[in-house]
């Protein structure tokens, strides 16, 4: 069985080598979908009975381990020195330095790598992360799939 939980957050970024508008500092209302697979829990009287995982727990773990760090932050490529130096000059600015250009594809891959061990077999029901879908806009997204990390 597969289940999916969606979370949203706001963040800024830029794609330094892009040949269009994305090379400029800008932001997005991102949406992150976390898809898990596992067996349906059969544990009469237990809170997770009949579920693969409680949706509120999926959200709480994703928020704690990823979304809270990225929400209202500027996601900057560590080697984009002009932007990194500019942001360092803003007192108290929330900046997340990344080892890859913050494209939707790289962010989805990073999110998958971050979250996969967090969800792994949480309830003893063979739970595992199957997909992270990161929407950069309502019409553009990237999927990081379990097969990409096998």
C-alpha cells in the first residue's frame, strides 16, 4: 500500500548558470509530497490500526528533518560565492548552503536522501520512502524515486 502526505513551504533560490529569469534571486511556494509504502498495520486498539502510517506523523517528521530548515530560507549553492557573500551580509538571514545548485531536481534528491532513513520501517510494517515529489510551481516538479537511490 502507498500513501502520500503533502507539505508546503516558501523559499528563495537562484540558478546561477540559467539563461533565463531563474538566474536572478527569486522565490517559490514549494510543495513537497512524501510517498511511503508499507503494510497496513493490524493492531486492534492501537492508534495506527488500519494505517500504513499516521499522516500527522509523516508531516511531523518531514517538518522536523527538512521543511523547518528550508521554510522561509534562501537555498543557496555553496559555490555561488557572490550570493553567499551577499546573504552573509544580512544580519540574521536564514540561509541554507547546499552542495548542489538548488534546482527542483537537486532539491528533490536531497529531500529523498534526508528523509529515507527517517521513515525506514518505523512501525515494523516494512515502511519505506518510495518517492519525493517537489513542486517548484504548480506546473513544474521533480520526482526522486526509490529506484534512483538503489
